[in-house]
C-alpha cells in the first residue's frame, strides 16, 4: 500500500491510500484559488475528498498529494 499523510488547515490529518484513488483533479476556481478533488475507487463522486488552497497549510497539502501521486506513477 502507498499512503500519503496530509494535514489541512482545519487540523484534520488523513492518510490516503493512493491505491484506492481513482481520479484526482487539480483546478483553479473562478476566484483564482487552487482546488484539489479526489474520488476513490470504492466511492461515488459524493464521497470525494476536496481541498481548497485558501491558506498555506492547504496549499502544502495539495502539493504533498500531487508529489505523492507523481511518485506513485513512476
């Protein structure tokens, strides 16, 4: 299993199993804020995980997931 540990600005800490992620999208919303949405293989779109890069902690969490996914793909 390949896990990545992230902490968001609301002080949630999560360990995400990259083997269970079916899709991740990183986009910029209309106000210029980066948003990450992850959908898991065993869940529906309603069970997605979302991070808004509204502060440095959330921006770091987005970067950590992106880094882990890039490494997982190698």
